């Protein structure tokens, strides 16, 4: 199994570098395993926004295309919650190019 390290910024703005993300996990699963408050109400099916977070711009570009289901959910977010680098972490798949990514946990 391969893994990469990412930095996670919690809702209080505290950054924790060195969070290990395993290649058999979505970003959401990594965050949940590391005890971040991700509800994941839909179980990773891109039908809620409880795993919404923000990626740093470079990682956002490397994280792959947003499909129609994810886009619909992101479009339903309040304007003050949506940012240009918003993603549903359940839809972000592991990629070695995401080594060093910064992930900021979105609001509830």
C-alpha cells in the first residue's frame, strides 16, 4: 500500500501537517479515519455536502474533474460557503500528485 502526506486545516484554523492518506481511501475516508468532524451523511455518494472542504489551488487542479453529481451538490451550497477550490472530499481520489496538499475543512 502507498500513502502520501497532506496538511489538514480544521475549522478553528489549526493546521496539522503529516496526515497520512492511504491509496485505498478517498479523501473523505482519510479525514474520517483521522478523526476530523466529517459527517459523510450520504456515505460518499456525492449527494450531500457534509464532507465539503477546500483544497489549495494547485491541489484543486490536480484532483481531477468534478462530475455532474458533485457539481450539483456544490451548486446548492450557500454563497458564503462556496469557494473556487470547493470539493466534496468523498469524490477526491488518492493520487501521488496530491502529496503535500492542503485541505481546509468546510463549515457544517
